[in-house]
C-alpha cells in the first residue's frame, strides 16, 4: 500500500485526505482569527502581495484552489469586475461554506465548487489565473495537483502558489521554537485544538523548499517560474506561466 506524510507521521495515502479534512473541519470557525494571531496579521500582507503579482484584469477568469474562507476570491472579484469569473473551490466543505457565506455577505458571491485539486472538474485552457494559498502542502500528490493547475490554464495564463517555505537559516532555532511550542499552545487556547496546529508546523517542514517547488512546477510544464521570499522565507510566492 502506498504511503505518504501527514506531518511527521507516515500514513497510507488513502488516510491523508481524511485526516487533513478533520484538521480543517476542526478549525474552520476560527480559521481567520487564528491566521491573524499566529502570523501577527502578516498573512493579509502576503495575500495582498499575491493579488498584486497576479495582476488580474477586467473580464479574466480566476480559479482559487483551497480557497478556504474566500479572502483571495473576494479580492479577485473586485479586480475582474462583472464581466470576469472567479471560482472559489476547496476540498473541505466546512471551509468552503465559510468562504461562500463571506462572499455572500460582501455581495461578491460567484461560482463555488467543492473539489479535489488533483482532479479539477474544469476544461483545459479555461482560466487566466490559478491560485492556491496555503493549500498545496496538504495535498497528497503535489505533482499531480500542479499538473492539473497547469492543464486548466489558458496559454499565457499564470499559476501562483503562496505557501510556507524554508526560513532563512540563522532564524531556524527561533522559528522552530515558535512553530512547535507557541503554535500548538495558541491552538489550544483559541480553538481548543493543539494537534491541528502541531500538524501545521510539521507539514511546513515536510513541504518542498523554494528551489524544489520551482523545479516541480517546471516539471509539469510551467515556464518562466520564479519566486519571491516573504518575511525571510517563512512564506514564498511562486509564479509560473503556461506557455
């Protein structure tokens, strides 16, 4: 039986999606609050930078994968205008419901779909922009998910991957202390769930570093792949084009 990583634990591939679902179902109600607390609000700046780099224009089609509570989708809706199209998708129903309700409250609700990034239910060459923010590391077959993202991009379209990455080496001891001691403590205090945030810290360490992810994007056929290190590499934004 094929195996994969769930944080530092080795599990059967079939179990990972179920266990990731449990993590996000557990934290969905206070997901945005925890993001603000654990990043000191920096996640908002990282996402704003992603929106800026994406450069969505009026009338374009955008797919936000693992879109969670809908903050990227909301921003894209403003940019593409009434002639554009922004799909909010997530594999987790609890997270997707939070995002849908947010967009509805803001008057920006567009199409919403619960789907697996490794098997996207969209035609080839359909979107101008595909984004995935803090979702790729939770996917079992990252190469397959990236290939699917490239498949649904039109020629000239761009993929943006915002994800935790490898921090600047001298900061590793401090970052490790924060990740493995402070984050689970915050999770316990705020959402009564230390284990989900312990998994978060572990999943970051198991995720490909900046250069490895760049190579994976190139291997699935994306071109002109580059990346931006944000907050000393705590997070990196990768960008690639379907040419």
